[in-house]
């Protein structure tokens, strides 16, 4: 896992750069609607333009909840619920997800599409996506085409593949800018690219050479890569002025002790990710850019299989370390990530959320 070659050149797929006309049209719309919103002086704005000018104003579908109930008139037909149609909806949103060729990242990307996202850009190392990824993309397209994603009729549901290395800061910034230029917005980001050392690192004998070869490589992807990914998306969120949600993938191993493991660089990297999220949250809050982290315990993905499968009995022991008595599934992160990306979590920032099945090390 750690010996992957660097991929210095960003190669956005042809799909990701092809249709220039719709982009121009969207940017034109963006400019028009921003101009319209700026003209309004007397009444509070409650239109779709609201989100374009300030993240501090209420979204156009407000009031919600009790305020909506109290505003309803007994003489008119009941107003519809907003909780799933609006607060949890990602309709028309655009997202960047790193490590989204497989595992947790790909699961997050598809969850965004199901919740209505217009396009999710999946950044990962392979030059071209494999068959499984392509099949997921076709599924997403079919859902949206049938009007069955959270966007309803007319949803695009595009999964776009981008070959890039999260350790390449210039490359990642270019990826972010290309997405911003093309889509005219950036709403959500999940930094899910990550690596685990191929072998345990016994702390008393971990040599300087091993530290350089293994630990630095882990920190490089898990910390620098998370920062560069968050920068790539965050710069575009700041550019469009609508705020946004950045989600960093941490781990229970960044918090507490994990008995019978010797992965100090991984644990240190995930502790750093937790603080990175809090620090970025403080700095970006005034721009309405929320930054949170998620801390899963053991989730069945290729990364976890690589750890468990070589050691007899490891899977059983790992399952028993969870209060729920089992390892988690990647799809069990769908709820929390959609919630964090959506307006439903609009007052959450600088927080970490355990998805751990009651892991004993937490
Ligand atoms: N699976 C778990 O049990 C678990 C638990 C806690 C946290 N996490 C974290 O969740 C995230 C996703 O893990 P996963 O289990 O899906 O792992 P995974 O190995 O299955 O997927 C990780 C993806 O990241 C990509 N990647 C690695 N280095 C990259 C780079 N330099 N640039 C771009 N992409 C790169 C890989 O190619 C891969 O597709 C990681 O940050 C991991 O540390 C996983």
C-alpha cells in the first residue's frame, strides 16, 4: 500500500472536462442570480439566490419545524414536511471525495448521489477506474435518470473519476479549480484517501530508516493529503461564497488506545487529522465552511481485509472488541456523511463523530 508510485500529473477524465457550454450557462446563471440578490434592499431574501450571497441567511425553504407548524393556516391544505425534502437533501450539490475509487470513499460518493448531488468527483490513484467503479457510476446515472435520487426529476447524478495523488498540493488545487470552473459551485468534501502501514511498527525498535520509509509515508497521505484535499475543496467553497462542508476521515485509533496493535504512525496521523479538522473549523467558520471529522472503528474494506486476513483469529478478536460484536460495513457511514454534508447539520463544526459499534478502545 505504501509503495504506490507517485502520480504527479492530474488526468481529469474526458467526461470531467468535456461539456463547456453547460458550464458557461451555469456560471452565467450564477452571475445573474448574484446580481439580482444584491439589488434587494428592503425585504429579507427568501429565494434560491439567498445561498449565493451569504451563508448566514436562512435557506429558502425556511421556516421549518415548529415555526413552520405555527405559521400554517387551518384554512389551507397542510404544508409538506421539509426534513428529508430539504434539510437532508443534497439536491444539486457538488462534492469532491478523495480515495473514492473503492472502500469508504466510494460508498460516500454514491450516498451523495442518492441524496441528490449533481456531481461527485472521485479522486484516487489509478489512472482509470476499474469495472466496479464504472458499474457504480452507471447505477448512479440510472438512479438519477429515473428521477429516483434525492434530486427528483432532472437530477444528473454524475460520478466523475479524477486520477490524482492527494500528496500533490498543486495537483489537488488544480483539481478543485477545474471542478469549480466546470460546476460553478463546491458544496462538500470528504477526505477519505488514507493508508495503513503494511506491517506493525514495534515502537521500541522502529529505526530512523523505518520511520522515514513507513511513518513519514503514512503521515504524508493521511495528514498532508487530507489537508491538500480540504484545501482543494475549501478554496472553491470560499470562492463561491456559499459556505460548505468538509469532512475528514479520522479513526478511533486517533483517540484512544487500541489494544494488541502496533500502528503508531497510523494512530499519530489520525490524531493529527482530528486536530486538523478542529483547527480548520475555527479558521473557516466565519466563511460558513464547516469542518468535521468522522472516526470509524473497524469497517470491512480492502484496507481492513489487508490487516485481518493474514492473521488467524484476528477477525473474531476484532469483532469481539466492539460492543455490537461485529465489524462495521462501509454503508453504515452513509447516514452520518450525508447528514454532515447537508443543511441538517448546519450548526455542527469542529466536531468528531464516532461510528464505532461501541469499540472498546474508544
Ligand atoms: N476501514 C477501516 O476500518 C477504517 C477505520 C477507520 C478509518 N478509516 C479511514 O477511512 C479512510 C478510507 O479507508 P478505507 O478502509 O476505505 O481504505 P481503502 O484502502 O479501502 O481505500 C483507500 C483509498 O485511498 C486511496 N489512496 C491511497 N493513497 C492515495 C493517494 N496518495 N492519493 C489518492 N488516493 C489515495 C487508495 O487508492 C484507495 O482507493 C482512510 O482514511 C482510513 O484511514 C478506515
